[in-house]
């Protein structure tokens, strides 16, 4: 059984990061052309994704859902267990890919990808949090 305090702390971290992103960018993709805003966006997105990864790993371990060989596999195991939908699982796996690029090759980040994430992908993190909260009740 997952530790409720850990679950709630990770969800709060995701929410804090998304709030910071929205405060900084106003949801406007053009704001990411300013380097400081772009840095704040990328840092908080990395933190939110890492909190989601930590949360997924905690649930997989606590519920003994398997031993993931990669970070992405935590989301695959949750998807296979019906904790998250196939679509959400794939979206979260893509977020892990973005995080890896952001952490290891910051110079290769594409501004258009950042803008797309800002406009279209932030709700994926909220959907993940909501899915986890549903199983916690």
C-alpha cells in the first residue's frame, strides 16, 4: 500500500511546479522566447516530471507491481495494472523522454517543443495526479 503522505507530497510538488510555470509564462508560448522565463519553465517542468516519476516508482514498489528496468517502465507497469490509461501512460513516458533530454542535453532543446508542451501537455501531469488520487481513495 502506498504511503499517503508520500503520494500527497509528490502531487503537491507537481501542482507547485505547474503553478510556477503558469505564473511565469501566463500560458503564452511567446513568453518562452525570453531566456529567463524559458529557464524557469524548463526547471519547473523537470521538477514536475521528476515528482511524477518518483510517485509512479513509489506506487509500483509499494503495490509490488513489478521491477521496472527503466524509469519509463514505471508508467508501463501502472498502465498494465489499470492504474492509468494506455493513453496517459504513453504521454507520461514521453514526458520522461523530454526530461532526459532536458537534463542531459540542454543545448538541444527545441523552442517549438517547449511551446507545444506549454500549450498542450501540462494537463497530462494533472491527469496523472488525478488518476493516482482516484486509487488512493
